[in-house]
């Protein structure tokens, strides 16, 4: 109201040279400056909202905070499996009752980067704030602008998380946080180029890649958060999937991948005749396919600087025994355990030579997941089946059938051991006990 009076005042005064008076000139200038600053603030806010939307994609916030395909985005309620029980994701829409509508920027920053809600309640680290603590102040402001101005408020109260004693005592998380989380913003490395630093920032903070791909310690903490540790992104089992080794190992890691291969995989779900599966399809569908080319290339550039670890498997397609073994498989002269099942049920898609079909069925010869020291994902794929990612620029999604009812534990162990040791592949065989254990774990999964 005062602003309206100030603006209209010059037009209500007599036209007797009043506009030349210094006081009125000052008022007009002040009002003009105020209107200009308001317009500029509106433009900055719009830019922040757009950037925040992109950053929310990079952080894949929608994956955990949306209960299902038919549920409202960001309204929470997704059950997240943890070693201690089910943790339900929270409502992060700007609803003032059940969401974050009353959060200030400081409240929002504290929750995202420190794991502490507005009511001082400690968040379980299923919310990857140990990674998000590295997010810059500018990016936090942009995320806040997006969630408060662009996301629709949803008055939905997710189920309450009720973990058994003593994990239901959230105050104990103070000690967990003190022991395992370094509350530091990402600091660029002066000895690295801008592309490396951008990739490192995305992987370590918003991408929170270590939450799945880094092994956990005795306190179920990530054993590393940066490339300074040799276990960082070396692969880990999460929710009965094996998140791949992203280091420079030639057989089971990214050693034989180029930067272009990695960027293409993140964008389309396919590269080097290898396809995404399991939880990684969700990451690609919801997040990485939307990243700018520069950011995809930066992530790939960063990952390709990781040295190899001490891997136990190998891939040697030029070994002298390979042609003989392949001939035996084709002619059936030598019946290796699992070969018959492979010929009858797998070769139609993956080929008798294990080379698969480009952009359709993954190759098994030299496949880094096939050669992983941990065969959990392979076993689960055979038991449950799976599908490839659906992306804007990728190939048409393909499905793999489930074989849990068709094959015994021993038969699954034999065919996977055959795959892991054919066409130049050399990896530990799969045991019947491993298959049986995972089968029971999946049956008991809520």
C-alpha cells in the first residue's frame, strides 16, 4: 500500500515544477529501483527453479520419495529395505502439514545436508545425506526454489517408520553421524581440470553413487566417500542386487570401457552390448538420461581416472582354449555342466557364442557383470527375470523371463558357472548354496 502511495504521489501534486524538487526525484528513483530489483529477483527465482529441477533430476529425488507409478511425485511412502527393517520415505512436497511447506531455506539445507528434520528429528541415512553434505550452497538454494515453487503440494502422510529396538532410538544417530560423516562441501582439486572436478562433484554429491556402489562397514556406513580410498565405488550388494564395480578393473570394472561408452550407458542404458538392469534401470530412467551431455561426459571422465583394484576374474578371448571350447559347445561333443541349459534356454537371445544382439540382448562374453566377483545380480536375474531401461534415445526395452520355477538351485548354479567360464571368461563358479540363499531371501522380501 505504501508503495502505491509513493508511486502515485507525483501525479497528485500540483504541476508547479514539483518534479524538479530533489525529494520527489529521490522518491521516484527509489521506487524505480525497487520495481527493477523486484523484477530482477523474479527472473533469478525463475532461473533457480529451472536449475533446481535439473539438480533434482541429477539427485534422483523422485525415485525414493514417490511410492509408485500411480502415486503423486515426491509425496513419500516408498518402503526402503534396510538391514534393520523397512524405512518409509518422507513427503517432500511443499504441503505445510505433511510435507516441507513450512521449511525455511536453512531448514531445508539442514535436512538435506545434515540429516536433521525441521523438528530436530534425526533422519535415517537411507536418505543419503552423507553424500548430499557435499552439495554447494548455490545448488541447495536452487533445489529449495524448485521444491517450494514448482512441485505441487500433496496432503499425504506416509506410513510411519517403526524399526525395532535399539534402531528406533533416533538420538543414537548423533553418534553414528559423528563417527562416519564428514560434513564438508565439495572443494575443487587444483591439480585436476574443470571436467574432472565437475564429474567428481556430481558423483560424490547429488549422484550419491557411493550409496550403492561402495562397500559398507561394520556400522553399515559407506567405507569411503571419495576416490582417495581404493574401495570407493568398488561394488557392493544392495537390496539383493550387486551394484557394479566402477573402478578400472579390466574384467569386472570399467577398464575396457571408454569415456564415450560410460556416457552412452548413462544416457541410454546400453553400451558395449551391455544393458542396465535392476535398480540401475530406475536411475537411468528417472535421472541420468536427462543430464546434459557435458555432465555425462564429466562423470565418465572422472570415473575413468580410477585405478584397478585386485580383481579375481579375467577375460581373455584370445586364449588358445577358446576355439576348442566353443567348437565343443556348438557340436555338443563335450557336455559341460550347464551347457545344455544354456543352449536350450539362453542361446536364442545371447547367441551360442555369447555375443548377444546389439541394443537388444546383452553379450555375455566379457560382460563386466558376468565377471563380477559377486554373482548376486546374475542369480537374481535368472530367478526373477528383468527388463532393460526405457529412455528417450535408447533402444526398445527388452524383457528377460524368470526361471525360478523352471530350474532347480543346482541347475541355475551350473548354467551361471558355465557362462562365467566360457568364451574367454574366467570367474568363480556359482554354488548351489548361493542360489538357494538368494532364492529364500527374495521369497521373504516384503
